[in-house]
């Protein structure tokens, strides 16, 4: 149910990792979200929370079975499955996302790579394919973000580099 590193109260979700929790004392945290997507879900009835740190849009062409949470197309169904296994019901889950920035890349490669936009579009597509909606988002731009999801309340906060945290 977890691939994140746990500190005293926070579970830090690294690149291609996720964590599903019901422990109200925990906070799930994604640091340094640039072109990646922080994908959070919370079921307010069962109090099941999840946060994933998706890195790339598509893992279907790779042998990605050991790293499903690294890829949006494989990670979204993984998180849904894990949340359901922990007691969540898909129709009650509140989904929030952040990231998908266009981070600085070498001149001439900006339009070819565009990983942030591709990640964002992949999440939207994966959710639409399952008839699920993203309730709130903070995506795009050119700044990194930190995302914090409180397991007890489901409140999710995002802060951009050098900025104040705001609730999604």
C-alpha cells in the first residue's frame, strides 16, 4: 500500500511512488513537483486518502509492472484499485491534481518534450475514461510545487516555489 518514505508525521512521496492511508495523524507530501503530476484522492466517508507522484504520461510501451506509479496511464488505475482495497468507493472520491509545469529545457526541445502538458492531458484522459472528475487542480506554468494532503480532513494544499500554501 505504500512506496513512500515515512517521517514522524509526513509520508514523503518520491518520484514514481504513492501512498494510500487511513491513519488520521498522517500527511502525504509530494515535494518538487515540476512537470510531474501529484495525483491525490480522498474518500470523505471511509477517510481513505492517496497521493501519487506520476513522472511520465505513458508506460504501456515499457515493461513498467514494477513501477506502475511512475506512469499516469498505469498509475491512475493502480491508485483507484488500492483506494478501493482500503475501503474507498470510486464515486465518492474527491480527486485533486497539481503539477504539469513546463520546466526549463535545452533550447529547441521545448515543444518536442513538453512532458508537463503531456502528463496533464494523460491524467484528464485517464479520468474521463473512467467517468471520474478532477475536483480541483493547480497545473501548468513554469514553477515547481509542493503538495500536502491531510489524511484526517482530506484537505489538500499546494505551494509554488517561494509562495504561500493555498488549499486546492
